[in-house]
C-alpha cells in the first residue's frame, strides 16, 4: 500500500502535537529557522486531511548499498525518489548530520549525478531562503531551500522542504552520491525544516521517529545492509543482548553522543570511560591523538606514518572491543584494518584527530558494522545490540 501525505498535513500534525499533552514529542523547529509566513500560516491549519489516517502506518525498511575502495566500506547509500516524475536519487544515509539535500541543476560540479531543479521537476518550488553547511572533513556546500515531493519506499511526503547544493567543495565534488539524508535532529537542521525521519513520524507515515541500522560488510561478500524507519527489525539482532544509553548531547549542536565504559584490547581494558559520537557516514574510528596512540601502539608490528596515522601488517588481527552499558561489543579485526599503504602494511582505521576533545571518539563504520544500531529520537537514546 502506498502512503501519501502533504507538507500542509505535516504542519497540521505539528499544530496538533503542540496542543497535546507534554508527554508527546513535537518536532523542535529552531527559532532562527522559522518558516516564511508567505508559505505557511499555522493559524489556518486545524486538522489532518481526511485521506490521512491518524493510525500510524507500519515501519518501513530500505536496503543500504555500501561503496568504497579496496573492498572497504566507506559509506552506505539508499534510493529516494523526488520530483514530478520521480527520479531515484542515491543518497548517503548519515546519522552525523540533520539535513536532507540534493545536488541542484545549477551546480557546476554536478557531473553525471542526478540533480533537482525546474529542469527536472515541475513541482519543485523555492522556499524563500538560502542555506549552507559543512562536514568534519572540511567539505562544504551552499544553495537554496526548496520544496517538492519526496518518496521514501512507499511513503510519500508532498511539499516537504529540503536543501539543494548549488556549489560543492572538497570530497563532495567527486562523491558517488547525489545528496545526503541526515538522521540527526530537526532542531539543529540548517535548512529550517524537519528531518525526513521526523516528518514521516509526525505525519503518521511511520509509528515513531526511530531508525534501526544493520550495516553490511563487503568482506563478507554479501549485501544485507538495511535501515528500518519507524522501528527495529527484531530478526537482525538478539534482544537479550541489547543495551540502551541516553543521548548526552543537546543545544544548538545536538548530535548522537553517549557514554563508553571503556575500550579493551585482547580482553584487557586500555582506556577508562570515554565519550562516543555515532556517525554512520564516517569510515573510521577517530580519537584524540593520545587515545589513538595508546590503542594503536598495542597492535603487533605497528608503525607511525608521516601524516600521523598508523599502519600495521595487513595480516594482523587486532582484537578490540568497546564496552557500552556493561556489555562488551567486539570489533571484527578486518574492520580495524584499513587500505593497503606499502610493503604488506595496511593503514589502521583508528585515526588520530586533534580536533577531538580528550576522551572523545567518533564512532564510525568499523564499529557500527558489528552491532545493530537503534537511534530513538522520541526517547533521545541509542541502542546497541549483538547481531544474529
């Protein structure tokens, strides 16, 4: 069955939630990103359209396709349809950001990627603002906010606002995807609109603003990656081996941050408590240089490279685990082993990052391939479980 809702219905749902009991979570639109009055008048919206059921539709599951070099997994994309005659856009699924954006038809760096704009969609409309954002690797983009129809699996949002990229810099120029879908928080979105996940939830197109992630490993010669929107796929993990931790982050830079009990090597604890940041769009584990040195120095045969990173024999099998809420989650040694560098040595996927605060780790794909990840916006918490 195909589920459809308009952005007017989304705003109606927001209006209804704002008048509901305080136990109901509303989309937290930031004060500095108010919707232009020319587009939306909340006082005129009082109910959901008759064709939108108040009972939430079931969760949906989208396949995730890995990309990368040397058989390594550098990111995961999914197909999302946008526009009049919906074009399938390949978007990076990223828990480390909060915006949904696509390359615009004005972008000089578009290459052969799919783009959005009046030349490709008759229903795209300007939203009356410019926007820009940047990422940890110093890549940036800038463009306009527009509205159009967005179809995620069989769920349709009409007139939803999202960003377009008129200019791209650094790694975004030659990226293998047409845009990014962020799974952070609407309250910090630079476009001023809701995340796609929260939009689907607040309109009843999925049961809740929850995403469940199973990332595949190319070295296993299979692609069973997926993200479930609205709930978890209980068939993918052991419920009795699942733990939840509260989100520690808030304010204007809110992201998915949690407590780590400690990090162990060969079963021995080598760091005390740490802070982790979940990022499905990052292809390594980034740590403050002190922690990166501490852990890498325990790997047999490790050497320091000129750029400050580390390498070890490609046939090494470092045994690393991260303990969260008293449960140790092992990392497959293949996921610690990065691309080959020279003479049988491979780069370590535990990278030093001087921009990290002492004790902070950016937890990317090498760890997340080893767990089932749950991101629960409604309860502001994260879940980690052992895979089946």
